């Protein structure tokens, strides 16, 4: 149980990191469209 939970938590952290990077990229693209 404990090990499985650790594995799941690590996976969630990786997913959250990817989502954050994607959101930053999209925000930058939108800003570029507005200002260029």
C-alpha cells in the first residue's frame, strides 16, 4: 500500500509538472500573438 502510494504520488507530480509547462507555453504563445 505505502509503496504503491509513493509511486502514484510521483506520477501525479510528473503529470502536474508537464501540465504546468504546457500552460506556460500556451500563455507565452497567446502573449506573442497579442504583442507581435
